[in-house]
C-alpha cells in the first residue's frame, strides 16, 4: 500500500494562523476586561438612577398624599407590560403599609425591616428613602436582569466587529507574510538553477538581514563544492590524457612484437595483452569524454548545422579497412541535420553510436545511419532481440547487453548524458525487418524555434 506523502509544515501558514489566533485572543481578552469594567460602571450608573428616581418621586408622592384629607387607601398604578418594566416603586406610610404601588411586581418584595439605602433581594435591586417629617418611605425596585441584558448587549457590540475583522486580518497578515518571504523564494530559485555544471556565485541582490547569513553560507558551500568538482574533473581528464600516450606506445610495441612472434610460443598471450591494452585505451578515451561532459560542454544554445560533422565522422570510420563500405548513410529527402549541440559533443555521440553498432552487431554486418528528420538521426545495425526491460538499462553506466564483444559499458551512457545536457533524447529499440532483428538508436534534438 502506497504511503501518503507527509504534509510538510509551512512557515507562512503557521505565522498566519498564529498571528490571527493571537489577535483574536487578545481582542477577546480586551473585551472581557472591558466587560468587567463596564459591569462596574453600569452598576454605579443604575444605582444612581435608582437613587435619583427615589429622591424625585418621594416629595411628589408626599405632597399628593398629605393634601388629601380623606383616609388614604392603597391604590396601584396599572402597568400593562409589567414583565418588561425595569423599574417599579412602592410608597409606604409611617406604619410601613404600602399606599401606592406602580405595578404587580412590587408585591413580591417584602418591606419589613427595610432600612434606607441600597439592598439586594433575590433578583431585585432596591433603594429605600424616607421623609423625616411625614414618615412616608419610597422603595424603588429594579430587576437585576435588566443590568445583565445591558451588559450582554454592550459586550456583543464589542465582539460583533471581530466577525468581520478576523478574515480581513487573516488576509492582511497572509499578504504581509508572503511579501516578507519573497526574498526566500528568490534565494530558493537561485539555488535551484545551480547544478554540477553551474556553480557560479549567487547574485548580489540585497537580502534581509535574516537571509544574508544563509546566502553567504550557501555561497561558501558552493565555492567549496566547485573547487572539489573541478579538482575531480581535472584529475580524471589529466589521468585519461596522460594514459593515452603510454597506452598507445605499449599497444604499438605489443602489435609489433606479435608480428615478430607470429606462430611462436607466447603469441596467444600477446593477443590477450593486446586486447587488454585496447580495452584500457578505450576506457581512458571514454573517461576523458565523461570529464568533459561534466563540464557542461554539450549544449550550444542555438541550432548548429551538423551535416559537415556527420560527413567527417563517417569518412573517418570508412578509412578503416575493416569497415569501409559497411557504414552506410541514408538521407532520403536530402535533409540538413541541425541541433542545439556543439559539434564536438555531436562527434562524441556519433562515434559512440557507430562504435557500439559495429562492436555489438552481427559480425560483418552493415551499420546504417539514417537522417530521419532535420532534428533526428538513427543508427541501425543487425543484432539479436533485446527485451524492453534490458533496453532501459542499456543507457546506464557499465550496463551491457548479452554480448561477448569488447567494450566498457560507457558508450550509450555517455550518449544519453550528452543528449540530456542539450535537452534532447536517446531512444533504443529492436525491430523485426523480415527475418532479421535490427537494433536502433535514435537521437532527437530539441527544436529551439518552438520555444
């Protein structure tokens, strides 16, 4: 069962979520502190309203009651919406008997032993004041739920903007973070453009203080890497180059000695030595090609006419008496071969393909070079059938088919690497042509006119 890729944490997302959450938390905390203070102020304000109501109503009630000489009987002031009334009051005579009520809600409150000032009874807030001359007393009553409602409405009005502010703040924070991280994206883009063939210094663009140290460290690392790779390439190139001359001299001496000792004892061993020296010579040549390949010399950057190079390479192979007419070039439509590759790199590709065809093809067979289009070329030779799985492996270093022919296993690997460097491709396949099996190696170049 295929495992799901682990979701990597995002600095931008974490910052946006953290800052937005912190903003909401501080806003709610500020509303809570403000609500606590507001409750204190509301209590003071409502208590003052109770006191002022009592001070203003009591003289009026006393005046009306004392002018009436008749016996005072209790009467109530009707209130059609009693449950929604925040304030009620009651007037008591000197004996503590209610003579005026401003609603039924006041009946649920007992007034025995009720002193002057503020008192809280159940869910009621009371203020009592007495007239010293007449003994009349007024009790103003408020539902405490009224205060809670006022507090909740006030707190809600403070929290309401939060609903609109959170998404706006989140968007603003996200935009600010993304803009702040743009230099990081720029630095990442510069690093992605570098590879083993391009270890040039990073640009001198101004980076924020936090990234400057990272940029300098990466630049120093790339410089050390460049020096190490350059030393490795130089060593490989020098080694391969220095080996060519002594190997060529040793091979010439062995061939001369083999002619002199022809038919004598030890001649077979000389042939084995000759085979080994040839193998070493080919290996040193291909190692030299690999060292040049690492330097990134293949891509030309513009379309190059390769027809002349093709003709020179073909003529060079035909000078070998063992090959001559066995190398055939076909160009049905007389097309000019072009590609975004240097002529030197194309010569290496073509030489490796032709050598591979002669080494691993049928003995004495013909190798055909077919210019199939202005951007592609196919090298064909007669060979045995090769499976698709094995064909995919042939482009890897030191991979060879089922053959006893001499070789290093680097030829097709070099071709594939060169083509990859110039954004081209190498395709290997085997086809049946009549009773014969043909091995085809096709190279195709990128069309720069389409980019």
